[in-house]
C-alpha cells in the first residue's frame, strides 16, 4: 500500500511515523532486544533474527515472485510465512534459548494469529498492533524509564487514520490485539516460570 502524503505538517508527521516504525522493523528490534537480554552472542542474535524475522519477511514481500517461480498458489503465502516463523520458534525451544526469547516469539505467533483472524472481517492495523505490543514489552523489559514510549501507539493510531490506511475501529482493534499479545507474553512467562 502506498501512503498518502499530503502537504500539511500533520500529514508529513503521520506519514513519517508509519514509515519509521513499520511492523517488521519493530518486530526485529524487539526480537534483537530479547536475544540480547537472554545473553546471546552477536552471531546468535543474527541467526535468530535472520531465521525468525528477516527470512519470513523476505519470503512475505517476495511471495508473488516465489509463487510464480515455484508454481505455488498465492493463497498459501500466509501459511508458508507462518510455518517459517513457527519452525524458528520450535528451534528456539529445541536449542533451549534462554528467557525472554521463547516467550517473545510464542506471543508474537499468537498475535499474528489474532491479527489474521481479525483481518478476515476488517483490516485491523498491524502497525498499531505490533507497536502496542512492542512498547509494552520494552517498558516491562527495560523499566519505567521507557514509559514515555507509551505515547507511540496513540500516535500510530493517528498516523494510520489520518493517512486513511485504516479506520479508527481498525486501529483500535489493532491496539487490542497488541495488548492481548502482551498479555500472552505475560501468561507464557508466568507459565514457564520466568517472570
């Protein structure tokens, strides 16, 4: 989708925020932070990021070309990308990567499922969903000194609605999914005994 860029300063701010904080970049930052918090080496962080965010992201963006080249139906895009992410998460479990990597990845998978289900009925905002989860995760992981980041999700709601990429309802559903994803992170952390 191409962003509408209007000439007013508010429109430029809205377009800039959506461009600066795309879902894939936010996910990558959160996963790298989780891996660093877990004490992984730079090589471990790079492998984790490549296997669970970068590779699935490239496949997602390149899927029409991949589908044509391999004669795969386009409707399998989500299933194939999800399979790559789940495979990466299973490897994290098998390799016993420390907290909070598994909890973060598992909650992101649940968040993606919620987003996919919500998108069956309306175009729920992935930008708002991922940023909401990311900000809540960051404040929990690194402390209240980062509470100022809580202003970002409402700004993203403004960005997505003013650019007419989403309605207010679609952005609020995205925010709700982000909060639910964070709740899943907390639940998985408590269940695994790491909170």
